[in-house]
C-alpha cells in the first residue's frame, strides 16, 4: 500500500506535544549517550546497479538462532536462507521449502522440495532437521519437542500444533548444517561482505531458481537515528529505509518529498519486566500508573492501538528505586521512557533512566536483562506475564520517488521480504 502521510491537526495532539516538550526539557537526561551514527561518505552508486536501504541499529549477530539474535537479525537473513514456511504480508503462512505436511499421531512429517545452496550442493533433510533443533532450543517453536530426518526428502517433527504451517513460519529458517555460514545461501541473495558498524552488502545468488533480483547489489546500511536516516534519503545516499514508528513520522516524510507505506501487523511496543524482581502486585501498580491511553493519544494516535488489557487485582507500590532502559535513536521509545518516569515519580516511585545503542539493547541487554524495566519493540507475540503490553504499532517503510517494488511486510519476515522486486528507475 502506497500513500502519502497526512498529519492530524487536532487540539489533543498539540496539548500532548506541549507535554512532550516539557518532559524533554525537564532534566531527565539518560545516563549514557548513544554513539554517533556512522554516515556514508561515498557517492551514491549508479542507478540500477545498487539499491541502498537503511535500517535502525545493527544486529549483534547474523545467526538467527544465537542467544544474541534480534528481530533485525531475522530481517537481514530473510533473503539469504529459505524457510520451511514463511509469512505473507497479511500474516498468512506460505510454504517455502515445504512441499507437503502430513499430520501424525505424535507430530508431523514434512516433505521437502529440491533446492540447492549457492555452491550447488543440495539442501538436505539433515540441514532442515538440525536447523529446527536449534530453533526449538532457542524457544521459537513452542510445542515442538524434536526434529529428525525421515528418508531422503522429508523431516519428522515431534510435538503438538494447532496449525503446523503458522508455527513453522515463526522460526524455521534453514541453515547449512544448522549453522550460520555467510558464504552459503539458498535464497535470492547471498552476503558478499559485512562491515561492522556500517553495512551488509548482498549480491545475487547464482543458484537461485526463482525470479531474478532486479538490482545486482543490495546494500543495507546501519543507521543509529531517524534524523540521519531521513537525511540520507533526502541526499540520495539511501533509496529506501525502515524507520521506527515516530511521533511525527508523517510530517517528516511529507516535508522531505518522500513516499511511504505502513500497515498494522505484528510489531509491538512493551515494557520488559524480565530484569526485575517485582512482585505481581508491584507490576500491576506500574502498569496502571503509566497511563497507556494518554501515551496512545499523544504518541501513537492513528498509527497504532492499545495492545490488550492491563492486569487487574491488588496493587502495591514498589518500595525500591527502579532503572528503566530504552534504545537510543528510537524516539517513540525514549518518549515513553521519559513519560513513564514522570508518572511513577509523581506517585513516589523514583526511576532512573538509561539509554544505549540499539545493538547492545536488543542483544546483550536482552539476554542479560541488567535493568529492572526496559521499553522495547518486537515482532510477534510477547509473554504477558513478563511484560506490560503497551501498543501495537504500524510498521513503516520510506523511499524516494522513482523507486519500485518496496512494500511493507508487518509480519516477522520484515522489510526485505520481497527484495527481488527492488529497483531504482534510471533518471
């Protein structure tokens, strides 16, 4: 869906905007500042040969089953590794490597299509079984207890699922031997190089049997803030980008003469409670104090909605000081962080703020949970017992006029889901 953004000009918006400015100048500064974002200094590549796309932050790993894997990890390897099933933009599962799924008494048998790696070797059932085993260990295939080879063209999975296709689409990327190998690919692209802190460069996979990519090279650049992302788009150093949802994303896109698409899907904003030792009553107190409806009206408005209902029951105010973390460069999450601090301080709960770069926030910090609370984004479901649900928000992409093929996919598969179609028309 392509559309121009239109900004609401109602009284409630301006009242909330004033609140935001007040909070941002109230001295609630984070403990640490995010590092300066890397900025490309080379001239744009010739039209048609290279498509440059920006993403917010940088993943700590390109191994989707690593403990440090993030949503961005999955998005970046989406065009490299094929999956047993994938998600279409409407959220429906689509067969990829799977030819057929047959239900059994203890699970299912998945027949596999004949596919090759970029070196010409066949993708074997062993590759699939080992990859599914790692996915099970990573907790991405809940209800599945095991996977093993079943003949020379099938894999047998053990466990229970209401819908095997949907479950497998949540975490069935197939890696060579079950391990990430950046020199191997089964999808339309393979990774040619990766420069830490800057970019990943993709090229066509010569063994890809599907539709050939319209652009020879795809460069995905890591950008640490929306301001830099939009500056790169305006100055033709990026052709497209996936900015995080912002309070005033509409105004920025329109003012710069860019085009965009957005859709409400599986992206969620929530407060992670994993690092805290708060009681259930204390968590309920926090959830009902931060005032989700006011945040929704001021920050999300028509680009999202409240995500579920808040917990009911007894409420008890936390007795200790809390530390609330957020990723630098994500303006929406930082605003939520600061408003939550003000709400809790107003009822006598002291809160310190910490901000760090998104790479650390969504990898090391997501695993170690060093702080009591953290404002996060994620694609897919979250555990309501270990999080305060805030909002479902639109997933957006922005691109320069003259580009073709970019389309938002608000599912787990992310913005590179149809990279074969991307193209910049010669001018």
